């Protein structure tokens, strides 16, 4: 399954930077217009996204909308090494693991990983556990 989004062709670099920041756990406001329908674009570029990437974008937009409803209109940009980044990364891993009904496995594995390697941050342990359970699971399914 794939998801198609449209952007203006000349805004691809900004869109790519924004999505890359989201992938790194940095919640920020989208700098450009994008849509799942091809209308209101002068020079549209069609992008095909994996569902996990589309969910990442949707989750970020939802979080920003919730923050704006509480604090008012703002542009959001977090430092990647802040406590906010840690919490955002953990939230993203938990959301993703819930989609695959693997949250107990991921959280338990993260706890075991921290127990074995206490120098890791909680977000690093969650990422390792997610890769073990979710990414590994997806790779296995794509081989079959």
C-alpha cells in the first residue's frame, strides 16, 4: 500500500527537509503546502509515500494542531537534542508499535535493552526495540 501526495515541484527541497526532520524526531511546522489531491497546484509533483511516512506526517500535523488549539497560532521547531525531542521520539515509536499491535513487545524490549546498556537514552532504547520488532517484521513480510 502506498499513499500519494502532491506538492509544488519547486518546493520539493523544503518538503524533503521537513520530512527528514520529522524522521529525526523533530516536530516542526510544515513550510509548504501539500495535499493528497491534485488540485490548486500550478506545477504539481506527485510523491508516493510508504504508509509509515504518511502516518509520521499526519501525526506531526495532528500534534501541531493540538498545540495550536491550546497555545494559539505559532510556528513549532524543537532542538533535536532537547527533552522535547526525547519525548517526541518515544511517542512516535509507541504510536507506530500500536499500529502493528506490537507495543508491549517494543516497550518490554526497550526496558531490557536499557537494563543491559544503561548508557542509552530511553529514546535510543525505544528506537532499537522498534527496529527489532517493527522494521524486522516489515522486512520479513516483504520477503514473503
